């Protein structure tokens, strides 16, 4: 029984130690696929930077919408992705 507990702790510790994915270690296609498959992903984009990127509007809280952004990847300096931001075209009447 203690072996089961030890294995469970080792697996849990490994998952915690992994942290968030780093866009700089992946191709642009891999980053975009990860976002689409998960709907929303928090990515490390630099030594001290990270942000949340989304696939569709449903992953943004109102009044935010997907806005075009870019992240550095292994094969591109600017890989196009979306993050939640203010709707610049929303007019108050």
C-alpha cells in the first residue's frame, strides 16, 4: 500500500513541477494546435512573461473578446494567436 502512495506522490510532484508550456520551445503550429485543443492556455512567452491565449470568444469573460496577438515560437518571431482584450469597436450610445 505504501508503494501506491509513493508512486502517486511522485506523479503528482512531477505534474506540479512542469509548470506552464513555453511557446519558445514549440513550433507556431504546435502552439496554435494546443490553444485550439484546450480552448484556452496560459503560455510562458519570455523569461518573466506569460499570458492566457484563447481559441474562441467563449473563453473570454464579458466584455472582453479575442484580439489578435503574437507569441515567439521556435520557428517564428511572431506566431499569430488570440488573447482576451477590450472590444475596440464597441460603441456606447
